[in-house]
């Protein structure tokens, strides 16, 4: 039976200032198209890939899903 061997070098940090600025600019551009004061931002980068690892959404309007949950029983599920 064959096995896959991961040979990636996890000691190398692939987050560069240029990549960070690129993703922050993209988040700002997307935020400009969101309704009201809704904004997104890159909170943390993944050093292994150089990609965004944690994206935060601020001031998001309520979604129909949460409205249905609250209308149904007045809780969000963890308060039972």
C-alpha cells in the first residue's frame, strides 16, 4: 500500500508584506460594496500558505436565517 508523504517546508513563512497589503486592499474593496457599515478585514494570515486564515465581518446586517431562528423560539440555539 502506498502512502502520501507531505514534503512541504513549514519552517518558511510565506506571508510577505506585499501579500498582506494585497489581501487587505481586496477586503477593503469588497467592504465598499457591502451594505451600510458592514466591513470585512483580514485578522490573521496563515504562514504556511500566505493566505488569509481569519477574516472578520464587522457590523453585518442580520440575515433571514437568524431572523427565522429568533422568531421561532426567541433563542439562537445555545440558550435552551
